[in-house]
């Protein structure tokens, strides 16, 4: 069996998702909780005008999110 056999069944994104889930499941409870929090996706956007970035706005604000972050662009 080839090492790339998974490519016949899964896309790369699906493969990495399965591998990450298996890895997180194998961790001890405390480390697993921290890893699962990192796995959550939060979308935000930023409006740019005249080459300057405005405040970043969450599409769905998390419950513990701080105020809008400033852009790293200067």
C-alpha cells in the first residue's frame, strides 16, 4: 500500500482534519481542552480605506472576545 493511498479517498483538508481530531483525542484532558480551543475558527473582517486598515470586526463575536484589535499594518 502506498503512503499516498488516502488521496484516493480523502481531500488533503479532510485528511488533516481527521489526523488533528485523532491527535486531540489522544491527549490528556487538560492538553486536549487547550488544543480544542485552538481548533475553533473565528472569522473577522477589516475594512481598508486609503491604504489604512480599520478595526477588525468578528462575524460572530465570541463571548470572551476583547474589544476590536487594531491592524498590524501601519
